[in-house]
C-alpha cells in the first residue's frame, strides 16, 4: 500500500492552537465591551469612503494571520453596524440579539452540525425548541414545525403546504399549470411583501393574490373578503387559502383571526397566518387577546430574530397537520435513504419539512436564549415594548406639533411632525418629514424608518428592542419637534 | 410628560458583564480543546436514552444561569455531534468548518447585522465576498450573486430566475398556470434531489423535469438530451432550461458543460449549473479542466459549507445577467422604500436577489475563512481531497475483497466488500455491505454513507474534509475488509 512517499498533507486547523485560543478571548472581550457600551455610541454612522475602499481589495491568494483579519474587522466592520443593536433603533422590524446567543453561534459553528434528523444531539435540540414554540403559541402537540431563516421563508413554506394541500390536484407532480381552475388566495392590502414574493416564487402569480381592503384600524375588511371570495367562485376560480396577519408591518394591526378561521373552515380554505413579530404577543398573557385565533391557523409563520430578541437568522413555521408539511417537501434520493442503524437510521428527516437539505444549528442559540430569559420574562419584555409604544403615542398626542398617523394596537407607532401654524400642505409635510428622518439618522439621534399610509409620509417606530427605555422615546419626541422647527425655519 | 412613576424596565443584557465575559472565555477554551482533540474521539456515537430524555423537558418559564445552560450543553450536546468535523467523516457531502470561522459567527451574531443593502459595513463584506467568489469561478464582473443558506436555496434561486426569464411570459404576475405551452426543463438522472424539490416548489411540477440518462461515467447523455428536447418541441412543450452538474452527489461526475452551454445557446435555453461541491474544483488549477464550462452557465449554485470548509450555513448563487436576478425577486413595499439618505438610501438591495428579506451576516465567516487560508491553499486542499479519493480507489483496486462501484473522477469513491470466494449473490452482497456500514458507524471507526448505483448497494466516501489524512483511508480500507470477513464468518 505505501510504496510511494506520502505527500505532505495540509489542514485548515491552526498550527498554533494557543494563538487561536488567545484570539478567541480577545474577540469575546471586544464583543462584551462593544455590547455593554452600545448606548454610548451613535445608533448609526455612514461608512466613510476610506473604509468603503478597503472592501474593494482583490481576491486573497496567500494565507493571512487571523489576528490581522480580526484587527481589520475591528477597524472597518465593527464601527459601521446597521444599528439595530442600539437602544434607539426602531427601523423596519429588526431584532436586538443577546450576548449569550452570540456565544451560542460560535459553539454551533464549531460543532458544525448539519441538523437533518440524524441520531445526534443537535436534532434533539431543534425538536425541543420547536416543541417549546408550539406550546408557547398554543399549537397542538401533533403539529409539526421547522426553524427557518426567517419570516420570508416561513411564509414560503406555509404557502407551499397550503398550495400542495388544497389545490385539489397533485401540484408537486403536475405543476400549477395543471390547475383545472385558476387558484386564488386572499390577504389584506396591509400584508407583508414577503407573502407576495412567496406567491410569485411558488408559481401562482401575484395576480392570484387578491388584496382585500382594510378597515379604519388596518384590519382586513371581512365583508370585502367574503365578496371577493364569492366573486371568484362565480368567475370559476378556485380559492384555496386566506392569509391572516398577526401584527402588520406598517401599523402592528392584527386581523380578526377567529373570524378568518371560521370563514376558512366554512369555505374549506387553508388559513395561513403571518405572525412575523405579532405572533409573539401571545407570550404575554396581557397581550394574548390581541392576536387571539392564531392558534387556529393551519400554518403559522413567525420570527425569533425580531420580537424573540434572538440574533439573525431565526424564524419558524408551524403546520397543524404534520403529514401535510412532510408531503410538500419529502423528496427521496438513493444516497439519502435511511440505513438500518448508525448515524442516519429511519426517522423523521427535517429536510422533509422545508426547502433546505443541509441545515445549520440555529436551534442552539434559540435553545440557549429561551432558557436564559425564560418565557415569563420574554413575555414581560414584549409587554414592555407595547407599553413603550403606547407611551410614545401618548407623547405624540400631548404635543401639538406631532400627529399620530394610525392607531397603535401593538408595538408600532406611525406619526409625523407638523407645523404649529398648520400652514404646510400635505406635500410639504411629506417633504419635511422625509428630511427630518434623514437628520435623525445622520445626526446619530435615533433610527426610526418611515412608511406611507393613506398617502401620507409618516415616521415609523417599530419597537422590538430589549435595550430601549422610556427615556429614549422622550428623547425621540423632543428631537423630532426640535428638528421639525429647525427645518421649518431653514425653509424661511 | 412624566407624571406617573416610570415602571421598572427590564433588558436581556446581563446584569454581570464580567460573568458573561468569563463564560465566553470558557466557551472558547472548551471549543479549542474540543476541536484540537477531535481525532482522538469516535467519529459518531448514538445519543443514549438518558440524554435523549433531557430534551423532553418542558418549556422554561423562569430565567436560568447561562453558565448552567453551558454546562448542560457540555454534558448533553457536545458529546453527540453528527460527526462531520471528524477526520474520518465522509458521509453525504458535509463540511468540516474551521475554528476561526466559528469565532466569526460569534462576532456576526453579536453585531447582529441584517445584511440587506444598508449603508453599513456588513453589506460591503458580503459584496466583497461575492466579488471574490465570482472571480474565483471566472464569472464576469457584471454578474450578480448572493450568499444563501446552501445549495438547495441556490438551486431554487437559479431556477426561479431561469423560469422568470425564459418562460416567454410574465410568470411573476400570471403564474405558471398562464403558460401557453407546458414548460419543461432537463437534467440527468444523477442530478441532486434539491433540483427536483426546487422545480416542485416553483410550481412547475416534477413531471416537467425531464430526467435524461447518463453515460458509463455518469455524465448526461447528450444525444438523449437532444432527443428529449426535440420530442418535447414536437409535442408542443416549451423547453426553457437545462440543468448541468459539476460534481454529482453519487459519484462526483461532471457533465460536459461546454457541450451543454453550446446546446443551451443554440436552443435558447437557460443553463443552470448545480456545482454544490464540484464547482470549487475550479479553485485548483490542476482540477479546473474537470469542470470546464461552468463559467458559461447563466446561473451557478454552489456551497461554501461543503468543499469551501466553511461552517453551516453558507451557499452562493451567481447569475450572469444581474438584471434578471433582480427582476425575479424585487417586490416593493412602502415601509421599505429608500430614503433620501441615512441608513437606507437608494441602492441595490440584497433582498431583491433572493427569497429572504432579513438576511444574517453569514458573509463574515466566509470573509474571514477565505482570507485566513487564501485561495491558493484552498485549491491545494481541494486537490488533496481528490488525491485522497484516488488513493482510496487505488487501495480498493489492489484488494481482491474490495470492488470499485463507479469511476472516481473527483472526490467521491463508491465501493463495496465482496467475498473472496465470489459465492454471494447481489442481494447477499447488498445486505452484507449494509450491515458493514452500520458497523463502521456504530463501532466508531469511520462514517462513509451509501448509495445505490445500477442496483448495487455501495459504500460511498465523499471527501470534503480538511482533517483527513491518507492514513485514514488506509484504515478504512483495512477495516472494511476485516468487518466484511467477520460478517461473512458470522453468517456461517
């Protein structure tokens, strides 16, 4: 066997483990320093041109000392975050993360598990996490679930199962083109764009997604929904699914999910609920009623990297009928067939529940984060964010130069600055508030973002941040008034 | 503003940062110990019932000390990995990871960036990584690319762009049901099941995926492909895409990608190449010719968490025509519209290139890993794995009781034990090798997996492991013979 001289064999393991260990300690120290002082820094700073140019260096051919790579990270990456770990970041809907969950990611990547349903501990960790999430959202214990990258993928999975289960023919084999009647599904105009994206990806075409008007509180108009269903049935379409919202992205509104569940039952439709952040209101006994009925969904999409305070990426999809989820994604292959024992015996395969075959160990950070806080405290923090939203709304109502733009049913506040003299028209108010938002970011004050509701440009504050305090919202209200006046004055 | 007493506000930040810091140090130490001694342990061990039961504990309601959670991890998770970090793991196609990349995951999760195309450093890191990958695979600099969870998602994205670009009508708006003629696409029977899964998810129906026979070397039969195309055109179908393979999962075969690119050009078809692991053979000048032509693909899917040695999850998709990728996934939303400045100004949005809106900072581990090794060394390691496969094939050929089951064009070796007396029939050989595989796992010797080729059960060794040495393959060959004899003897 060994006539020829064995070649020199290389590895990517460090030659000097003690140097790698020391670097790891430095990284932990740096990260703890960074996170414990985050309040002292600006929420966001534009990347300067010199740093930008660093990221145009050519492909590295030779090895580089890890400590040097870390120094470059410290100098050029760490100072320019997107800002969502800061106590005054309330843009889009972004999470905060926790230090322990960040450490967990290191352990997960070191163990480097491919969480596929093997006979290994990582698979058990994910099963336990999914069981906890199921229980915390009052889903039946026989339902199935899967951790995914986030709400977009959770919506894609839920709607794929809806399509495959309720189209009335074998979609997996025949494709949407074989539909005897055009498939249609229903959601309010306030539904997140990831639902539209999923509908397009699934080959249904976005025209199949009927966007139903909302009431004054931005909830789906049930009469309009019934009318749309009836019209489509008359026109020979095949309605197969309703998408309900637990917490819309623009205002935090939740549809009447019990009414949608009743309607879905009566009309034999699949009920998918997008609860990206709103579903987790269920973790607070005080808030649970605001998203009541989500436990009746056939499929439920939600994130842990938003209101679950877990770092990116962590979302989840639950499906009431476990067999239907499996029947949407199980594709056999000779090289994946179970063995009689060993690492990969017979048993449920997680890749049969969603689009990914290889799956990382994101369950570990969720497992550690949920245990560290416990669900009671997580529920209190969610309630705290909702109380902060109510408090900000109160500050806005109390200030004549501020104006609420929408009801505040949960953790999202839409408002704007308006001149005390009421002299500006809508277009001028839009322009002024747009400028004001840029100033809030660029002056390092706070990061809300914006939306448009009924034509109006509104500052939008979405609170899924465990570092925010009431004083941060007082500062925001104060600074918006100050900047509004300043911008007004500069207009002459 | 503050008449009422402010409530006590909670946070998830640790009360005691020094304890968190100390725990982080302990975790780094533990991980370095664990990884530097991995060779001394068994590749895989079944999870014992007592540990299994630990993961059935109910939902945690109260907080728990992070150090205690880590202790539970040490006792019940760390000892039971899926095994792919071990030098003698060659199952499925799984990666090994590196210590620095694991540390990078901690930093990424601490920074907790949502890599969306904001004015932040994380977006620049991903852009740089994609530029390096593009250059390393000889894709044009104007092509676009995106890091994704892995090959399954990369195939889904590539095929979604193919469908949306080349169906001849507006699939995003109208859906697959509006196809004037049934859409069809083509791939060899050796194509990975994630392609079928993507085709089903995209609403095309797996019957639209024409599985073309392979030649003796498991490469797509070009004459059969041409015949299938012609027959479908005669039947009134609309062929829109060919899927080529750079490294099939069963044997590591690569289709003639130049021939497929020529054919795609002549027939106006999209060429998608699944190069999950095989694409990275391009990183070795010595191996590049084996996957020649992949740089002509319209879209290319590949993983970094396999042969790139980066921890899970890290895949990538490249699309030659950047506009077509964007036109497949850009869905507008009022709350996401760019501002005039600040964090989220005008500019390319990464969520417009794939299904995810929120995207984690997986680019950081890739950025650090590629720099630490440099592409020259990565190319040598890939070549080393190919040389190890050739060496194992040589050992198999030299041993009368072992039999190669397929050619070894890259890094995958399929072989089996067979009795010296040649008395066993095929069914008995299948059963014996199946039992032998379980023994290899359960005795803690090594973790190959298996596949079936032309009806035969074969042990399958896929080498994407930077810790493996030639001696490990010598041990494997020796142990397979020993176990084979032992199992033969026990049959009486």
